[in-house]
């Protein structure tokens, strides 16, 4: 299987990630690692695993969608095929809510 993203991560604490709004005191006290995902020109879906030293999943698997849209949206002028399939299985109300969620949470940060 070819990778569509390269992942950069250090084994050390990222000091700049602490004391951010919404982090509990416990989350601020533990080691936080910065993860950077870089993609080429390929568009697709992949899954990000965060595993501990025993190779067990540390967190829930994260779906990562690499899209060509300038606003980092899976649905704009066209609808990305896996999102279309997901929407087609929903009621109209569920699909509208899911589509709205896609629009407001589509941009994380691109470099």
C-alpha cells in the first residue's frame, strides 16, 4: 500500500502546545507531541494511528482526508466520492447537518 501522506513527529514534548484554551490541567501536565502531516498531489483517505510502545492504539483512529480543494473541503463545487456515499445513506436532515459539519470543520492548517 502506498502512503499518501508523510508524517513527522518528535519523541519529545512540544512546549508550545501547552497552556492552550480548552486543555485541562491533566492534559497540560502530560507530554504533548506535535504531529505534522504532509501530502503530495495525491487525494484520498488514510487513517492516522497513534500507538503506544506496546503497539496498542492510544487514541481512536483518525480519518485523514487529503483533498485538492483550496478551502480543504471534501464538498464544494463537487462532492468527494466517499462523502457522497455517506450522505446518500442518510435522511435529508442528517445529510444537511453532516454537510454543514463538513463545511465548518474542514480547514485545520495547511503549510
